[in-house]
C-alpha cells in the first residue's frame, strides 16, 4: 500500500480543479483559432496557472493543518512546492525542444496552438501512467531509488557536458522512420494531420511535428518523474506537483518563445538540479536532505542560471531563434 495524504475527497477536488481550469484555458486561448497566441495573453495565463498552483498549495496546507497537524501540513506543502519548482524548471527545457521543432519545420504560429494542446494532454497522460508505475515500483522495490538516482546523476552530467551541442533532427530515429515509411506532404494543409490525395493517404508536416512532440513528452517524462520521487514518494504530492507544472506548459511556451535566446545558460542550471536530486536520491539511506533545504538549493540554482544568462551575452549561434506573434 502507498503511504499518502491523498484522501478520496482530495483526489476528487484536484481532478475537478484541473478539468475546470483546463477547459477555461482552452476556451480563453483558442477563441481566435486562426491567429497566433499573443504574448500578453500567454503571459497573463501563465501567471494564472502559477497562481492556481500556489493557491492549491495554500489550500493543501490549510486542510492538512486542520486534519493532520501543523508539522504534517508544513512538510507536505514544502514537498509539493519543491516538486513543483523542479518539474516547472525541467518543463522549460521541454519548451525549448518544442521551439526547435516548430522552427525546424517552419510551423506557422497560428498552427502551433493545436499541436501544443495535444502535446500537453499527452504529457499529462504519460505522467499519470509513469507516476503510478514509479510509485508501485518504489513501494515494492526500495532499491529502485538508487537506479533512479544514478539515472538522474548521469543525465544531469550529460546535460552540462553537452550543453552547447545542438541536436541534429536529421538523425532523429522517429523522423527517419516516418520519412522512410510514410508519404509526407511538403506543405501544410491547415490544421489537418492527414489528407487523401489521388486515392492515397498523405501525412502533413503537422503530423510529423505532433509525433515528435509525443516522443519528446515521453523522454522528458522519463527524466522528470524520478526527480520528483527524490523529494517524496507520496503519489498525491508527486501527481499534483507534476500535473500543475505541466498544465501551464502551453502558455509558458508562447512567453518563452520570444525570450529563449536570453536564457541560454538555463540548461546548465537544469543539469545542476538533476545532479543535485540524483545525488540526494543516492544518499537517501545515509543522509536525508531536508525538504526546505532542497527547495532552497533548487531555487538558488535557477536564480543563478537566470541571472547569469541575463548578464552574460549568448554566443552568436544561440541568437538565431524565431520570433512568435506579439499581439
């Protein structure tokens, strides 16, 4: 059995909150489906998602303070906030990959929103499945924590060492397979993923981008899920912090698309965070890092990476990033 604070009532309240907020998000940001999402709208909705995540933290603290005591409320809320901060920071790297894909395939800004919706929903589903699997594995096999720790440590070191290397999409196995087995049109056909032409099914570049975003979601889920288990093994805390971090991904994309080149050193910070949480997981049976300390370390790493990015100008090859709609 899982040791969790999540009562049926809490799970139900979380599910209702997510569904309602997601429905409002889709309505607000998709009212003008044929136009690019304006940066002001995206920035406002990003703030709304962050505020909603923080409001959930406040509500969780109040509920636990009344039912489980002040100490339990402080501990679980700190775990939630630390997990949220880690997952939110890692999702930024996810956004940069989305930007690279949209740039590579020259996806018009007004076509990006539909792909992002499906990408975010896919990320949510993948995380739900992988969190449940991860929680089950940890409950059954404690040693799996060391596997997660080694994986995160290796991933963080690799991210730092190869931070300046640009991914070559031409060598992407999924893209190469699609090009070899599918008939792909050279041009976009509105929001369609497949068309029928001369009795033959053709797939559009939008379909290719959607598949690659799905693969990206899977890769980043494999990276990020072990990271949150370094903070807590409570499925409710893991699930809520992860889902709230992912749900604001679409709005945050349209904000960061114009600013990606200014945060060129963030990848080093993300690598350092993975090294920290991987090391924390490897030492879990020797020394348990306090959750408050973990929150402070993660926040400090992010702040340093962002400030350094603003103070140190990017290299010439890091400046050539596309501009999105600014309406």
